[in-house]
C-alpha cells in the first residue's frame, strides 16, 4: 500500500491500521496452531 494512498485517506488511517493489526494477529495465531500441530 503506497504512502501516497495513506496520506490521501488520512481520515480512515486509524481504521486501516486496526484492520491490518487484526489480520496480523489472525495470521500469528494460525501460524502458532500450525507450529503446535507440527510437533
């Protein structure tokens, strides 16, 4: 995601960051489950 796009949509920047953090947390939890199932 380009910085220019983020600057153009400054009002919804917090919402975008929140959704990105949520996705990262989901991926992190899924990868933890995969690691546990591998062992």
